[in-house]
């Protein structure tokens, strides 16, 4: 028996797309819908703080915005402050049967907050600490604070949409979906220790007699097993580079997907990203003598593209380093025995360099999107509370660029404040002047569509759509010639 055809009717697509079936127009297919968009008006959200406290009630005339070094004329100016009472929640519109929409549910507030629990880039031990601190935070959250919870594993998933009920958030946080999970693309300290032990096993400590014999025979000191040790180190470096590449691609794709979901919500969106690491560049291992085995990958362009998507959606990233205060891995309880020496110092220096590089990238993402990074702190709950408070009060500057060309080039934004000595300003640092007809490539569209269809994944909301699913036998299609196949 042939299955009954199902027809998807697009009822409306905000703001400019509409489609319908009309009687008698079966032989005259309607032209495809056309979207019109532009980037004439540039919005810049600015957070002004004095010793981490918001500065309120600043006059419009004190703000000056520059694009590529040229001052722009402000088109509009608005100040946003937390409401005195909890904001009203925008209830979803009641839909008729068999009708669906991608309109997001969100509160009527000038700023909303997202908790992003990152298991892809965070060791399990740190995830447990994050979970404990978030439970503590939700027990002290201010009334009316709107939060949504997302998780990042091998894909981005939504745990709960926006709500101001801490009890429901706490219950959801205790569900198995948010349990700590081992990242398939993250080296653990135990794995690193195992590799170090393997290197030590094939590189025995030379005796005085063996060193003297080597010097007498060759005129220099050599150690034959070093080739095997270097091979293990090279293997570990290549493996780490591959895993970091996988993590980077998955993380950037998730942030882009999050920008697509939050883009349909007006106002500022503060994403509090609790993550263990986010490497931008994998530096070559200086201890390896052959450059052909070293891994060097840069992600500057991909990060800039992602930052641009986030800022276009008015999303500010607040990275919180889930690892807390830094310390060499040898000081961990998992490795109580420390072997002093030059090699140990070099290893600590390498760990410190890698940690600083990761923190620099987290700081860059925060700066590019107008957020704030919380690094080197064990008070994760206070960092989350500080992120919510920081993003609740801000000023929105709007201007029409003096350079009206859509050349696709990156344009730098700078905001200055008269008599602002000692005050800190956080805002987006620029944008790409893409033409109105510019669109991502087919591969980007396909991957974004596939990601939006994944189970528990947030859908894209830049274009709001309402659709109704009806069987082909429905009376609405009477007299209409439908495609078959």
C-alpha cells in the first residue's frame, strides 16, 4: 500500500516571506520567496563598569563611536537596566492542530542568560566541580533571573529553554543529561601520565660506565633508545593535534549554531561558557628535533567568523575557565611523586605556555563579542553570578556607517567615553560589511540544516516560520495539482 502523501504548507515566515496555495493556480507555480536584508544600521552594546560595578545613567553625548578610525554619527541611543520586578514571560502563541513554528520562547527582558556546560573541552573532574558550583549558584540566584541551560558534548543540546524558576533549573541540572561525561577528543591527565611512563620505560637512565664508553667510542655522549622515546613523543604530539582539531571544529560549529538560535531573540544575550580549554594555535613541540612531526594549526579565520556571527546576533560570550587556578599536573593527587630536574622544569614551562595560550583565546572571544573572561579562579559560582550582573546593564549605540559600500571587509569598531578615566568598556570590536545578497556556501547551509534537525538541538530562528502539515486529501488542496513522486 502506497503511503498517503503529506504536504507542508508554509503559512508565514517573518518578516518578509509568505507562501500559500491558491485555487486555480496549479499550472502557474508561484516564484520562490525572496528575502531582503541589509546591514545599514550597526548596533553596538556597550557595558561600562567601574571596578566590576555597572556605571549607570551616562549621557548620550559622552559616547563616541568610531569605524576604522572615523567617528560616526549616532542614530539612536538607549540605556538598559535590570527591571525592578521580574520580567513578564512571553508565552508562546497558541497554534492550531498540525501547526508548528520555530519561534523561540523567551522573557520580555533587555538581556537573557545562557549557561553553556562544555563537556567536550573539560576533563571529567572539572565537570564535577562545575556541576557542584552550579547547584550552589542556583540556590542563591536572584529572583527573576532568566536562564537557559545548554550542554556541549559531540553536539550542542538544549536542556531547558528560558525560565526564571530556580527549582526547575536545579531539577534539570540533576538529570542524567547533564552528568559529567568523558570527552572523546580530550587527553586526560591519566593518558598523559601513561605516555610519560612509556617514554621513561624505553629511555633508561644512563649509568656512568655507559656514558664513558659512549664518549670513548664516538667522541660524544649518545643514547640509542632516544629514537624510540622521540617516536612516542611524536605520536603523542600528532594525536593531541588531531584531537584539538576535532574539538575546535565541533566547538566553533556549536557556537555558530547557538548564534543562529539566539538570533531570533531581541536584545542582548549573555552566554556563560564554562569550559576547560579552547586552544587557538597548536604550537610545535620544541622538544621534538624533527619539524616534520610537529603540528602547527591556526584557527584565527574560523574564530573571527564565529565571533562575527555571535556579534551579529548580539551574543556576548563570558568564558569561565572550569579548571580554576593553574598548577602543574605533577601537583595533582593522581601523581603524588615529583621527580625534580631540568626535564621536569621544561615540562612545567610547556604546560604553562599551553595554559596561557588557551586563556588568551578565551580572552579574545570575550573581547570580540563584548563579554568578559573569568580566568584563574576557583569561585565558579561567583563567576557565573558576575557574568549575569555584568551583562544586565548596558547601553545600545546605533549608527549608519559613513562607508556605505558592502565590500565584505572587516571594519573595526572603537567606542570612547568622555571623562571615562578608570572606566572599562566592553563591546563588539567590529563586523564584516557583507552585501545584502551574500549567503553562506552550500556546505554551510547543509550542515546548519542537519544540525538544526538533530534531537534536542536548538533550531535556527533568524527567520521565524509557521508551517502546517496536512494530508494531500485535505479539502484545502481541492483543485490544486500537487507534485507526486
